[in-house]
C-alpha cells in the first residue's frame, strides 16, 4: 500500500466519531449480548447476596433502626428448636425424594428409549408435569387429591379400606409432598433418555455374545456409562430439593406440628411473617453452606462411582 493510501485511510479513521469506532469494535457484539446477563447477575444475584450477608450480622426487621449484632444471629440459630427441626425434616425430604425421583426418571427414560411410533408423544406427556413445575395451582390440586374426602381416600373406601388423614398425621404428612416431587420427573427423564442414546450399541452386542442377561447388562453397562448423567441429575435435584417451598406452603403450611416446616418455608415465615430479616438472612447463608458442603461431598465421592472413559484409556 502506498504512503498516500495509508494517509487517506488514517484520515478516514480519525474522522470517525467515537460512537462509530465503538460500533466497529469486534468485541461490541459480544458485550451487547452479555449485557442482559451481566446486569441481571449484578441486580438480582450479586447485590442481593451481598446485602443479605450484611443483614445477617444485624437485627434488621424492616421497621426499627438497624443495629449491628455480629454473629449473634448465627449463635441463636443453634439454640432454636424450630430451626434444627426444619433442617432435619428438610434432610429427610432430600434423602427420600431425590433417590425416588431419579430412579423413577431413569425407569421411564429406559422404557421410552425402546422403539415405538408414539415415543415422542409419551415423552411430551411425561414431561408436562415438569413444565408446570411447583406451581400453586398444581399444589392446590394435589392438596385436594389427598384431602379427607379426596380422590385417594375415595379409592381406599371403594376397596374397603380405612381413610387416611394425610395432613393431620405428622408421620405421613411429608409423603404427599414427596410424591408430588417424584411425579415431576420430566426434566431428569429427558436428560437420562439423551444419555441412554449415547451408549454405543456395540457394548450390548458384545455382552449378548458373552451370554449376559438383561440385568447384568443394565448394572454392568448401562449404569456405569450413565454415571456422569446420574451425577449431573443428582447435583441438580439436591440443590432444588433443599429449596423446597411452594408445595409445603400451599399444601400443609408447615404442619402438622412443624412436620413439614421445611427450611425455605421457615426462612419465609421468620423473615416475612415475623419480620426478622437479619435472622432469616443468617439462616439463608447457613443453608448455602450446607448445600455447598453436600455438593462438594457428591463431587468428592464421584470419583469412586462415576465412569470416566477418558481416564480408562
């Protein structure tokens, strides 16, 4: 390029406005598309988390003057019987609902991977409960199903059995909520179905030649090859189960006798109903630590049961 052409190009560049140079910047498009996420992350995640952490060291109640109390809220937590009870019933819920949900999702996914003309219809049908999620409408319907004169008890009467007071007995009040959670297995099912399709068919062909039966192929081939998918679903369901709220709030309101007073529901009652936002913020951070430890333990132990093909080679 001649010196005159270079001078002409430099004059054109210098004549561009600052806005034009910004538009022509190669990174502008990326920043533009990232802007909604970045703004949302700061506005709805990072700033609220920082505010909550600050409030957890105060006696903030949304009305009176806020005072700094240090770690007093965290100390009071372990002297609060309702707090320890909420933590215990939440752990029970997690250990009962997550394995049942994943097992049922894997079973349905295994069935729906069989050749069938209606397989797409059945997948959509089974995924429908997960689309509506833990909505209030679904919880109200579930509450009516397990009511004293609901569908479940009507069927028990028709079979000549005694009715069950599902929401009046603390020992069984958790089961309608657990069953509702298990019923919404659609998202895990689709992920399992995708993972099952990725398992090479040659593995099963070789196993058949060696004389393996269906159970042996399932436990020796399917589960090991599917273990990374199981790990992903396990972590996701653990996190969502620790945050259970809508079902208990609508169906039982934490009763009877706090038998379904799950952790998130207790945080809500303390923070909103009792207006002890500082105390509720401390509870939220304790739950974050517990969820982090649970996730860490799952990942730490995964090396003993997750099959990694790249590591084997």
